[in-house]
């Protein structure tokens, strides 16, 4: 991979979004040809963090402002989950 890759995802306030974000993560992982085993661990960590934000981090009556950033560059991969709370 010569250039860094970033995907920014807007996430709704519903737990079904976890599945959609995981699919995006898996597609990017496969597209970049990254090794399978760490992909499982990254996916599991992202699922846990995102589901906790959606279950416990949103204020009732306010629209969700949750974003997930997926970033990859040579030798590194990171994800960031952020909300407006």
C-alpha cells in the first residue's frame, strides 16, 4: 500500500449499525490484503466499542452523532469511534 487509506462512516443510533460498520471494516481489510487473524481481533474490538457507545453513550431525545474512522497505511491500521456527547 503506497498511500494511506481512510474511510469515514456516519453511524445511526441503532445497534444494527454495528453490523454495517463491521462489513465496511471487513471489506477494507480484504481490499488491502491484510492478514486474517488480526482482522478478527480488530473487528471484535470495534464491535465492542461501537455497541457500548450506541447502548450507553447517546442522550435520549438527541439525534446520534457517531462516526467511525478506519485508517490504514503501510504497517499500521487504526479505527476511531467518536460521538458528540
